[in-house]
C-alpha cells in the first residue's frame, strides 16, 4: 500500500458501502435419515452425544439442551463446544471422556468432526465397530476417517430440533447399566483429581491451581486458554456455563493466539456485556509467543485477568537433580535442555513496565487472594504468575498423547 | 512418474482398493422459508421458473415436472437444464426467453445461478425490482450479484418436492394476462424463426439447418454442442426431451470439449443404452480445437454423428465483396481477417484418413439424406460438413451479446 | 478480458510504448578457473566437449569452432546444440555418443546441463570418476547431480573465447589412442546404420527413411521434430549445418509443439531468410497433438514440408500376428493395445480439406520423388505421410531408454 | 510432522549427510564494458560511488577500498553497505547524502540497487540525466527503474578488482569544485547535527542520544538496528568501521527482526570473535514486535546491549497539549491516537523478569554511565530504555520520506 494511499483522505459521501454477507439460509436433514438416526440411537446399548463447536457456531444451545434432557443421553463437549450445555450439567460425562469414547456403541456427533481432536474415530481410542451419526453443515465432512452410519446434513440448530422432537423421552434411563458404568468411572476419576486438587503443597501442581481458580471464577466469565498441559488440564477443571465463552488453540492447535483473543473478547464485552470478565489462562511457553500484547491491554486499560501457569516451560525430560538446582536458584543455564525456557522467569513483573504491579503466587492462599482482588476490581488489567512444580504432570492417562491408530 | 513405475507390475492381491466417496446426504429447506417462497410465488403477477443444470445433477426431473404441472407456471431451461422437463412441454417458454426474463416479477431459480449465463440477474436484461427465489445446494451461491428474496438451501430434488407439495394447484392460470402475453411473444418469435427455417435457399442459414436436423433427430439422442452461433442458435432449435442429454461448453464457455464429451457419451451409451445416438454439433472454429480426436472415434468405431456447421469461422466484420470472393473461390488469403479461418475448408474429408467418406452438404435435401442415412446405420462414425452462409447471423436480438449492466 | 476492452479502440498517440529488455551484459569466467580448466583438459587422456543449446542461445558458434579446431578435441552436440558446429564436422563424434560419454575422463560442458538428457552425468552411462568442467551462465546450475571439477561462470561466448585462447594448439591429436578408439566405434556404428539405411525393403524402416531424406534436404533448412523414435533416430541422421536450425521437444520433452514451432519458423523465414525451407518431421502420435494447426499453415500458405513418419503409433508390444493383420487390412480395432493409434491412418489426406493433395509414401523412390518436388515448389505447404514398419525399432542400444543410476 | 517422527531415534551411521552447496564460482565483467565504465567515470564532473550490501556479501572490502583510495572518489554507503569502507573514511560523504545523490552526474553502484532505498534512481531525488554504472551479480537487476549507462555483470569482488586496476590514479582530485561543494555541504549539515547533538536538554532528542552513544561504542562492535526514526537517524550517527557489522530492517523494511538478529550475532561472536560486543538499538515500536525474545537472551546469558530509544511510539501528529499531558503523567488513554503506543512504558523493567535490573535513562550523563558499565561487563545482557522527547524529529530534510517520482 503506497504511503499516499494510506494517509490520503476522501469525501465520506463518495465511499461505496458494501453490505455484509447476508445470513446463511438454514436447511433441515432428510426426514428418512432422521428416522434412521432415531432408530439407531434408541437401539443403542451405550449411546453417547458429542457436542462440538459447530453447535456453538449454529447457536443451537436451546435445541441441544432439549434433546439431551428429553432423552437422558450422556454427552461430552469438545474443547470449544464446552458451555453449549453447562459443563456441570448432570448429563455431562467429561470426567469419563476416554472411557465413554472407547465403550460407546453409537455416537451422535453434533457439529463435531472426527479429526485428531477426536482421535479420528478409530481404535485404540474407539471400539472398531462404533457407529457414528454425524450432524454437520458441510457435506464434505461426512465419512472422513471412518464411514458414518447416518449422515444428517443441515443447519445444526434445525437438525437438533428435528432430533429432539423425534427421539423418544427418556430413551437413556439414568438407571441403565451404561449410566451406572459411566457414573462409576466419573467417581473414580474425580476421586483421583480431587486428591491432586487438594494437594496444595508447594511447589503447586496443576490440579490444585485450576481447582481453586474454578471455585473463584464467575460462572459467566469468558475463558481464553492456550498451552500444552495448561490448556489440556485446565479444560477439564475450569468449567463453562455458557456457550461461546471459551476460546483456545482450536482445531489446528495454534499457539500465540491467547492475548489477541483476550483483547478481542474484552473489547466485545465492553460494548455488549459490561461487567463480564475475561480470564486468560496461559502456559508460560504460550505466553512467550505474544506477551508483548500486554502493551495493548494496558494502553486500552482492558480489565483482562491473565494467569500464567508457569512450569518453567519444561516439557518433560527434566531430572530430579536439575529440578532441585532450579528450585535452589543455581545457575542452570548450560544444563537446561534447549527446548525449555528460563527457570523461574518472573513474568508478573512485566506489569511494572506499565507502572502496575503483577502478582507472583506460589501458594494457593496467595493465588486465591490476588484472584479475588482482581475479580473485585474491574478498573484495570491483572497479571498473575503462578509458579508450579516443573515436574508437574497430568494424572495418569489410559492413552498416550497422539496415540496412533493401528489402521 | 518414473518409467519403471509406469511399466511395473504388482500382484493384484496386494492392491488396496479405496472405496468411492459415499453418496451425499440430502437436506431440506427450512419450512418457514418454503412458506415465504410459496407466498411470494402466489402473489406474483408474472412468475417464472428457471430450471438449471443443478436440477439435472440432483436428478430432480420428477419433482420439477410435478411442481410445474400442478401450478401451471411457465419455465425456462438453462442450456444444460434443457430436457429436465421436455423442451416441447406446453409450459416451456424458451422461445420468449428475453421477454420473460425482462418482465417476470418473481423468478424461482431451480439449481440455476445468476452468473453471466443469466446476465447476472440485473438490468437491462431484468427489471430492477425482480424478486428471486433461489434453490441451491451451496450456501455460498446465494445473494451473489443480486440479493435474493428467499433462499432455499438444500438438495434440489428434496426442496422441489417440498415446493411441489406446498404450492397451490393451478396458481398460474393459462388464461392469465401473463400467459397471454407470453404466448403472444412466443408466437411472434416463432413466426420469425419459422420464416428463416423455411428459407432453404443456398448458401444456407443457421435456422434452416437446425430446423431440418431437429425434424430428423431421435428425441432421445444425446446432443453435444460447442461453438458461438452454432451453439447459441442450435440450443433454441434442437430440442431435448430427456434430462442430462445435452453437453455443451458449460458455465465457463470452454471450447474444445465437444469431441471428448461425445466420445465419453458414446462409451457410456455402449454399456448403458445401446442404440441411443450421440450427435455432436460443432462450429468450425470449435471443431478446430480437438478435431484430431476423430482418430479415437474411428479407432473405437464409435457411431457418433459429427455435424460441423461451417460458416468459415468468420465471426463478424466480413464485407459483402470479400464474401463473394470466398464464394467464387478467389484467393482471399491476404484479405481474410486474422480472426477468421480458411474459407471453404472441407473438414468432412478428414474421414478419408480413416478410409471412410465424409459428407459435404450445401443443401437441405442433401443434409436430410446423409443425416437419415447416418441415423439408420449405427455401425460407424459419420462426419458431415454443412456449409452455410458466412454472413449468416442470429435473428435480430433485443439485446447485444454480453450486454452490460448499468450498475 | 471484458469484451468491450477486447474490441475497444484507443488513439495510438496515447499508447505508452515500453522498451524491450536491454541486452544482457556479458561476463567472463575467473582467469584462475580458466587455468584450472586448461590444466585439467590438457592432462586428460580421453577428453570430450559437449555442445549444448546454451551455446546456441549465446551465439557462440565462432568461439566454439575455434576452440575445437585449435585443440582437435572430439565433440558431441545435444539435440538443440546440433549445428552450432556442423554435424558433419570431422571432430563431431555423435555416432559414438554412448561410447564417448562412458569412456571420457574429462568432459567440458558448453551450455549443456547434467539433467536427464545427459543421463544426470552418472553411472552406468558415465564412468564414476568422470571429471566435468562446466561453462554456464547460471550459477545455480553448477554441481547439480554431480560435483563438477571446474565451474566457469559467465557468458558462453565470452568464456569460450577465453578457453579458445588459453587451450594449447592440437592438444588432442588425431593420432591419439582416444581418437583411434572413437573412430573405430564410429565406423562400426555407422556400418550398422548404413546397412539399415540401405535396406529399402517395404515396409520401410526408420533408418532408410531418414537416410534418404538427409540426402535431399538442403543443408541450411530448419528442422522441426517431435515424437519418440522419430525424434530420437531422426536426430542421429538428419544433420544440421547451421546453429539454431533445429527445434524439438526440448529439455522437458513436450509433445504437441511441432506444428506451432514450424509455423513460427516459417513466419520468421518469410521476413528474414526468404527461400530457406522449414521441414517438420513428426511421429504420428506427435502429429495427433496439434494436427489441426494444418488449417493455419494452409490459411497463411506457409511452404512448410510436414513429414509424418507413421508407424501406426504402435509403441512396442505388438505381436507378429497382429502386425500381419494390420498389414493385410483386417479389422484390428479390438486387438490393438489401448496405447496405440489406428493402424494405417492416411494422415496425408488432411491436405484434401484445403483442396490440396497430400502424399502417401511406402517406398523410398516415392518418398524421394515427392520430397524433391516439395523442395522445388515453395509456393505452398506439403504433407507427406510415410508408412513404415509398425515393428520398426532403433538399432540395438547399449543402454535402455531412461537407464537408471545405481545411486 | 507426526510426533513419533519428531521424537524417534535413528542410528547415526544410517544418516545420509548431504554436502553443503559448493561455493559459487566468480565471474568477471567484460573488459570492453570495464573500459566504457572507466571512460565514463573519468569524464564525469561530479562522480559518486555508492557501496551496497552486495559488496559486503561479496567480501570485496579490500578491492573497494583500493578503488576509492586510488581514485579519490567520494562514496556513500547504503545502510548495510556501511563499514565495508569505514564510515569515518575521509572520502565518505554520507553527511551530504541527499545533495550528492541529486548533483552527481555519474554514479557507480557497487552491489547497490535502484529500489526504494535509493529512491529508484529518479527525480526529484536524482537529476534526470544522471548516468549509472552498475556492478551486480544478477543480470536481471540491470536497467530496472532507469536504464543504466554501463552494466558490469560479475562477482563484485572480481569486478572491483578490474575497476581498481583500470581507473586512473587520483581521477577525482580533492581540490576539484565537486569535492569543494560536497565538503561545504558536509560541514553545514554537520553543524546542524552537532548543534542538535549538543543539545542535551531533557527530554532528550535523537541526535544527542546517538552522538553520545557513538562516543562510547567500540568501533568494532556489531550494531543491530530497527525502527523508523531510530533506525534512520541512528544510521547517520552510529558509525561502522568494519564490513558486515550492521544488521537492520533490510531491503524490505521488515520490523521485528532486531532481537533475533542480535541473538544470532551474539552466538556467532561467542564462537568466532570473543569479546566483540553486540549492540541492539531499537525503536520502542520495533521492540514491541519481538521483545519476548529477551527470555532467550537471558536464558543463554548473551551479553547483548539492548538500547530502546523510546519516543512513546508516537509517530507524528501529536499536539503540544497532549505531549504535556503525557509528560505530566495525566491519563491520556483515550486521547492518544490509535497508532501510538502507551506513553512512558518502562520497557527496562522487563529485565526484572529475569532477576536483573534494566536502566531507565532520561539524561545524557545517566546514559553514558550505564552504557560504559555495560561495555565493561560482558558477563550478562543489558537493557537500557532511553526516554526521549515524543515530539523529537529528524533534522529538516530536503525531501519528504517516500518522495514520489514525477514519472
């Protein structure tokens, strides 16, 4: 763009205003396919509903909730499908995610796709004979990775309405063996999580940090999150009650988007939902991609709460000995693996650039205090650096990250 | 591709067979939008239906016919929408095309798009306040060029079924002023055409050639066509009775496709509809793109009837004097404009390469004779070169080719 | 391009004329590198010069000839390097091509590159320890495929001048064992070729056709050629005496270029070298790509001589029995392999389209007669279809086509 | 890249090591063109040499210095050509840059191109009849924008050797009117600059900052720089004594490269020139692109000196009143234009993240003290934030930034 164009002026009256794209017309699924889907769902022994971000984009919250509550079906949200129906809804089976994916015999995908986020719908994460009913707005998305049993093409909101009407009431009773099995797994998983969450010894672990944050955050806040463990574990503990209130690295796992998303959300809140808070939960490595955006946040005085969950960027492979040296402040420059960040970086001090003070928390009580204070005071940004155990990990998982199919 | 791969061999048992893409699920239009469409159609004073090739691809012939016959609406096919409902159906208003496009107040587009083939739906070819109801399978195709009044997203076949059911019987009476006006225009246009068709003086004109061909061609034949005037005029006179029986230069006006399409059609016929004939009507310039494919046609002995309508490739701008020189066999090499082809090229003689004889026709009676003979004998290809008046033109048109919008 | 732009008019005075690109400045090779090259060439036991089309583009004919004649070095032209120095020059060793490439210990590449046309400079076509001295205008072309010993970057014409000056006189004596060995191989190869060339029994073989054409064609004619065997064998027998007088499928082996090249050459001849003839030697399959361009040739009455060397497009794999059926005019449609063309296509009859008669030759005497006549009469195009033995092949080769490196 | 590939292991012995690209052969300019260039240079009344980064890449420092010192020609370095010959060389006429470009009648371009950095070689920045002699390694770079008088294609180092040998001694006498005119302009420009440099009143101006830095920086240090005014003014005052010791935004003006370049330079210094210092001079806006790279700098403890010349990112258009509010610490959030950064950001405090303390300087004496200290202590990084007058500008220029040609 030549400089004289960039800095030129025109008469506003001469500017052609192009209209926005008109709203997309909605379409419905074929009634025969709806019947097939109903028949398959009602004959299922271990049915499951997966709620994807397609349902959120389609603003189908009312229809999906009706469908679930009428039928009693268990459901699992995808990361950005969280909140379409509240995460604490009694039919949400997120705490037993791996188990239900593996054992379900019929899965209804609502705006969710069988890409890597759903392990491509294949063994070992799914049973080889799992039947999929997929609802999607895009015909090309059907039968990818695995052949679906029923394909429902149409507007998610409209099709969920069709399904909600056609599915029989209470088709998946709370007393069924399937629900019993799920509940059992939820309880045992939550017991493990609860134990870790209650372990507030220092250095802190992820579960303790997220559990105590969750107790404080308003249920209507917008949560932005990116990182590896920070995003993955945080997703399981930080609950969403409302649709479209979670922004994260998305289908392609793009890092560096967090602060930009948070700024956009805060500007939207300012005009559309004053008082609603934006909380940005960042891994320290993720924060390193776009941390300089703090200048923008302070310049516009956006009351975003940024919480860096700081494991020193150490992503596996750290010896116990090296960890102790880091903890004890030894010079570990040469010993730290090249894929890690500088141990003990006090990112909260970036706030001092803008004549503010950030917060360094290494205990739960301190984290609780500064978070409460930040939530009370919506007049300015808050930067919190929570130092956790560099050795902290997820609870034991049934499957490795990126488990490969046998296919 | 390395040569050793191209000529290599493998055990057939080791070849992985990938399944074809599964059939696309069909979707329906939103019932509210259907109601709006019905309401708009029934309140129209001068309604029109345009049947596009999208309807042919969707195999919606039964539903479209029901819709039309129940309502009595006039319809217009697009080039490759021809035959979905028979061109000689009493409700087909193709002979009054320009008039109905210009005067219709509500137009229902069935798998037809407002691109250049429909003059972008704008003045001067359409009234500025024309209302469009569009049925399409692709959401991105709505509201292009002009804002539609109702957008019906879904499978053409399914949505036409919805419309056929919802539209009232006989909503467009044959006695209405609109139908009277159309009939009047049809009759006056056909009178002009008839006069030109009956003018069998030599050199021949386009209308005489196509009119007498039409009388001979079986109504179920597959017509392939490309060229400029040859394709445009031929389209109005050569009628299609069956869906998907016309192949031409398509949405992008691609030249050079004719013989390839004809070969594909003939191979399909061989296996699927023995006895059905393929007739390939080519302008001489169009034939020049891919005439060498004749070798393939003769090699596989495909009984295609190729008719070159030869105006010496002269596309406008020829003086009366030069025309006479051409007619009289003078050396016109230096005088012919660079955009024309060699006068009097005897393309029919290409058949002699393959030890066959082609046919050169300069009179209607000879054309009738060789065409009849070719239709009787399906044992081999036929090549007919019909020499017409290099000055031959379309009948007077209300609008220039590629008339530009005032927008 | 919108139609109104294409057919619009402007005042010529308002048209901005952009200058052509200015001539590229020439550069010289580093004198140290020249010394290294000279030292390597003079110490070689079996030196060879390869003259590529880069030398032709650089118009380096005078410098290359001086270099060769001063030193006595044997040389080999690449296909479009042919004629830079006359093919019948006593130092041209083209008839022993495979042998000299394989046995040379030092090869000087003048505007020739080690791509597939030179077998990538690797075994088994070259000795593994061959040393290459490369002269090229493009730095990125050095050390591709194999590491060169000396790289001379610069304008081919200028660098050949440097080399011609620096190389000692008669560095490669005609009495050397290397020259003796080459001469011996040339004689034995030419004896084989001569025998095939003299076998004028019918159906004809390639060698007989090209040999007798070569005797007739003027040494300054422009030869255009494409095809597989037709181009490969023709190249070895049809000699070029002048630089830039051969156009063929080029580095990428592109088929379909022949008639277009011939038209361009004929138009150039018309303005720049009246009387010079353009001879276009086509395989029948190659002719099939762009045979319709004959219309352009006749329209502008360009006196191109087109010779189709017609082996019925049969490219290997034909049984003796099937050959006989073809010869005897049996219906072989179903039996001919799908990669072959129609047996016995009389392409010469295409001339009849334009009220001319082509020539069908199945004997040498007839070929001689029609070729002589065509050369005498430069008032019009000539189309000659020479029917050869569908089983005709190259003489036995030491290496398969596209022999693969062991690397 | 699948995770199992990224984290997989292989036997080192099985890894194929590909060789680096071999060094490019050098080429020389055509001796005739050299003669033309010499003739043109010696007949020039107001000759000028422009030394570009192409000369630096070609490592031509010795040849260029000889050429200049033998002839007495005035020279001007381009930004990354600085230091090829020392900036304080008596023949360097950088302080009179605009004047010499405008008045020179013959300009010798050594690896410099007539792109936007040299105002495309056109009026109003150059006289319309300026003659250009261009030395370049790339033939496509000649005659762009304006037609050159002599084009010398070849290796810069080799061609400068040719020129140095061919040009007569003392061809441009120090007593010539041209040199007198240049000296006069240098003195008047330097007087203005000197006055601004000596104005150490607070808030500081650019010239004072750079002048006093220049007095302290070791002459062999590597200077990395990016920004708008910071880079442009800094370039005129921070001198380079050695070739390839300046890295900046380059031909495409890419921002965000500074810290990455500094890290690379520091790692190179570590292994190749221990003790040499890397100084990174950043505008505050430029620092905002990649400031988070400070983590890498501290992690590897690279003794880079980062100096942020902080005008609050205000790039023109600030009212006197607003400036006073900023200075007085008023809340100016809403008033600052959207293209500016937050006033008074204390970027030096980023050092506290890493348990270091940065330096905030608003006076020359303080800047001198912390710079001296940083230069003494090479054991760690140093971060200095120099607050200057947000209204500070370049000295009055004869031409606007991005002056447009009349062409």
